[in-house]
């Protein structure tokens, strides 16, 4: 943790961001060539950031598809929908920016003015709405529209060393913010209060964009008729009680990359009970089994079966998911991924472990792993279950 520091901004000597952007775009262009795509019209923020490196204003919630980013393979160029050039990398010239507009017709006119786009034979898109399904063929009559998501997924899956450095930095920042909150997990403290402390500490460390809604939730101590309860992911206003096992799950974004941390802590002073120590031991065994199964060439279902081998019920939330500019494939849930995938080297995965004991509560952990050809390396600080 000490070799990264915590006051980390999107510049400095540890990460060459110019090289990072150049290598990402090169990978995207190579995948476009593989799929015979002359251009991409992108509406997903993560895809647009991957190919452009643009740091645009953070927006929250779901958004419909819109042509916010255009990539041309020949000549190699990126064009962006933006009203200003703040956060736009220097390698994207000002003339490659086209303005926002409420008029779909004016937007199509801007697209037609992009040099080379009107001559593209095959254009990939990463989403579509009925409106643009009608407008794009009229604005670009020479082009065949195709799915461009697969090309971007392949490009984004295998991480460069600079991307790994971004992910490690994001994880360290999340761990540091969580560490500052742990002493506040005391009887009488509200769950939502802990969420506020986490975001305040993350902001103090220099990151203001959460990766997802942080949660600090006391785990239920009693099973439901259908089996072990799933830990909540939305914190309530209820105060914590002594002896509660609190599942903490939080994360931040650094340079667009997601860093998450998940741990469980006991509320109140004193030593944990024997039952709580036994629960922590079970969690450590499950985490070890999950990480042992997480290797290049393994199937996502093999990783999920680590729960079965340890005799633990699978949770209702995802067990494994790709991590990068937000959540990425593969994603495997309690019954495995229906579109099962094979794990690849140079990918980063988040593994989530959860165990429960009647009358005691639950223990939760999230670990972020970097898969290489030779080994599986944790990006978070290795630690046993903390009670």
C-alpha cells in the first residue's frame, strides 16, 4: 500500500496516461479490423472512455444510446460529442469535437460532417434505440450497421500494465477509505452514517466518484425458511448493535477504473466469540478455494463450484465478475454463467465470498485478482477475515 500513496490523481510518474490511451486505442482498432469494422459509433460511457481517454462530467443512472463517440479505423481518428474541451486528451484536436444538440436531425448532420464516416462500409454500434435505428441508416446510407460490442469487449478484457496500475491504485484508495471508517463501527452508529464517512474519506484522498453505492449492513442472525439470508446491499438508518457482523462493501473510481473492497467487521469491543471465529475460518477457507480455482483456462462454473466443495450455499449475488472500466464480463452468479466463459490471462476479476451461521450472522469478503500466465496475483492487501 505504501508504494502507491493515497493522494492519487490522474497524473504523475507511476502511470503513463498518454501511453495508456494510445495502447487502448490501438487494441480497439485491431479488434475493429478483426471484425471488418470501418468505424464505431459508441454510446456507452465506458467504451467511449476506453477509446478516447476523455474525462467527462460524471453522470449517474441509466441513459439511452446516443452517438457520443465516433472511432474511424482509416484514417485513425476519434471524434467526441462534447460542449467543451476540458478533460479531452491533447491528441484529440478541437476540430474532432462536435456539439450537443436537442435536435436529432442536427446531430445526424454533425455525424455526416465527420471526415470519412460517410464512406464507411460497415459501422459497429454498442447499443441502439428505435429512434437511432431509423436515423442512422438515413444519415449514413452507404454503411451496414453491425454489433460493435464484441470488439470492445475483447479489447477491454486483457489489461495493459498501465491499466493494472490504475486498478491497483483504485483498490488501494478504497481500502484506505474503508480502514478510516472501521473504528467508527460502534454500537449506536447508523449504517447510513458509515456510508457518509466512507465517501468523505474517499474525497479526502482525492477521489469523488464512487464505483457503486457503498453499503455497511449488519448481517441477519437468523435464517429464512428458504435458507441462509442474503446480506443487504442497501444500508438503512438503523443503528448497529453490539455483536453485529457488519458486511462492508465499497469502491471508488480512479481514472475510470473500478476498485472495490469487501470485508466484515464485528461491532463492539471485546474478543469475538468462538462461533464468530469459526465463521471467519470458514470464510478464509472459501476465499482460498475461490482464488485457487481462479486461473487462466478455468471455466467460470469451476470457480463457482468452490462454494460446493467447501460445503457452503451459494449466495444470490454474483460470485465472479470482470473488473476494469466498471463491471465487465465474465460475470458468474450462484448457478454459474449461462453463457459460460473461459478465464484468460491479463484479466482482472473480483471474487465475492459469503458464509452464514445461524444465530451468529454472516461474513463477507471481496477480493480483486490479476490473472497472469504464471500466477494469480491479488491487487488488494491480502488479509484474513477481520472480526
